[in-house]
């Protein structure tokens, strides 16, 4: 359990990508279960969903670098 916790804290973007992608794929599978998609269509939808989740986390992480370099003027 400590190894998992350490990995999550060392790679927060990767962890967030995994959690978001898992949630999005589960939601996709639930909502599209009765649509009648072929196997190849399911595979491509899941791949694209995982990539969209990764892109979302990447865009969200752009703001992380700005906070580290900012200095607050108190005077």
C-alpha cells in the first residue's frame, strides 16, 4: 500500500490520467452498451477516450508550473 501511495505522489499527473480515463471508459461503456457497436468501434472509442483524458490532464497541469515561480509582493 505504501508503494502505491508513493507512486501516486511521485506521478500525480499520471495517476490523475488513470483515474479520469477509467471513469470516462466506464461511463462510455455504460452509456453505449445498447448502441450495437462492433468490436473495432469499441476499441477505437476506448483508445480515443483514454487519449482525451490524457489531453485533459495535460491541459490542466499547465497551470501547475505558474504557481511555483510566482513571487508575492508584500510591500
